[in-house]
């Protein structure tokens, strides 16, 4: 396809997209949905702008057509001028017309989506100043000398964050206890097909349901809503535990399917039972990776427990969620919000560092420094050298 046909295709496609978007704004669905109506108007306007730009580019390209044809005839006839040899000609830069049009189309979709969400240019321009103002207020709340109100904010934030950590820990333990046997039954090399397929299906169903749904639809009605004394924390813990079973079991089953088959074949040849094969041929290979997966899930559950708290499942989220939290008050108490966010970030970073250290220790082992030999210079280099030996 020549360059002119590409430009014409881009113009026609943009005009059709603008026309279709404009016509869809008169449909009942668009008239009943402000979000869809704004998105369609944004798509129509952007498509029209792209069509106008491509049309102007096409007109400029057409104006050079006569000059390009004359130059082509002159070089082909060789009557005048210098026609360079093919070996002397510089390589032609590849045309990226469709690549550029794809980028423009992505930009059009972004603008239409921004229009659908009600985003305005004035709000974007005011955002940096607002962020700076709110950040200053939050930092001043953290850095101030604690008075009685500030001490209450710090105490409430620490108490709620420790509750979130406890929720995450219980959820991780529940997931760890059930994920190991489920992961073994979901591994293709450890379970027959009649067990492998149903277990994979059950785990897929569990992973398909978010922990928010488990909390709101099942455990909050059963156990209660609110802080720990009202049952909300236990509801969040069990929601995270059920959700962790699906994720952890999948990761553990994949780790088991990737073990070295040599020990399995050796244990089978020695007459080991299925349980003995799992105990002596599988677990020694996958246990470090399994422990690392459990610790990582603990980090994820801490962040998820803060979100569940906003729905009434206990934890730090209940302090900031409307209507009774910090974001339910008008005007916002940015100093208390800053203290709460600082506690969330600080404790989460501490837990991440500790679990990261434990994961590294489990996977790579410790390095023990051998003592230097007490012999004098007459000792060999092997005896006097200090070596790092992994344990």
C-alpha cells in the first residue's frame, strides 16, 4: 500500500469513528449514562481532530506529488542531472505510519476515557498545588510535638495497624496450613487425573473470587462488622485466609511440578509409599521456596487487610474509611490522616524488610565465616584462609 493510500485510509477511518461515536450519543444507553455520554463525545471530538490532522497532512502530500513525479521521470530518463548509483544511495528510513497512527489511537482512547470519568483540565492544573498543600499539612501532623489529640491519633493508628498485622498473620497461617496439601493434590506429578482436575478447578474458583467478596458476602454477615471486639477483624482474617489458599496452592503446585524427578524415581524404586515420597523426595526440594511464598503472601495480606478494613473487616482501614473515618469528616483532618498514613507505611516497610531477610535466609542459607588457623606462617594457604561456607 502506497503512502497516499495509507493517509486516505487513516482519514476515512477517523471520520467513520467520529461519525459513529457522534451517532451513538443519541442512543438511549448514552442518554441514560452520563459516563458513556462523555466518553462518546470525547471519542468523537478526538477522532474528528485526528481526521482533520490526517487530511491536512494528505493535502500537503498531494501538493508534492507533481514535484515527486517530475523528479522520478528525470532520474529514470537520465537526460539531465546526476542519478546516483544504487550503491551510493543512502538507505531509506522505514515508514512508521501505522505505528504512529496506533499511538495516536491510544491517545484518543485515553482522552475519551478521561472525558468519561469527568476529568477536567482545570482539575489537572490545580492538582500539583493541592498535593503540595495536603502534603505539607500531613507532614506537619507527623512532625508536630504530640499534644493530647495527636497522642490519641498516634495511639489509634498503632492499635489499628497492629490489628491489621494480626489479621494478615492469621490469614496467612490459614492459607499456609491448607495450601500445602492442596498444592500437592493439584500437582500433576503427585496426584492422579481424577484428583488433579477437580482440585485445579476448585482452586481456580477460589482465585477468581476477590477477598473483598469473601469478606462482604460471607464472613462479615457471619462474624460481624467493625473492630476486633465486634467480629470484623476475624471476618477479614478468614477472608484473607480463603483467598490465600487459592493463590498459595497454585504457586506450591507449580513448584512441586518443577522438582527434580531423580529423587522421586529413586524413592519409587526403593518401594516408598506415596506419603514417604512426598516426605523425603518432594518436601526437601520445595520447602525453602514454599516458605518464601508464604512470607511473600504475608506481605500481600498486610496491604489487603488495610483495604478490607475500609469495608468494616477491622484493621487500619476503618480509621480512614467514610462515613465514620477520617475521610468521612468535612473538612478533612489532614494532620491525623498524615499520622495514619505514616504508621501504615512505617510498619509495612518494617514487615517487608524482616520478611525479605527471612526469605533470603531460607532460600540462600547462611554464610558462616571459618576461623583462621592458629598456626604461624608455616601453615598452608588453605589452612589460614577464611572462607564463606553456605549452610
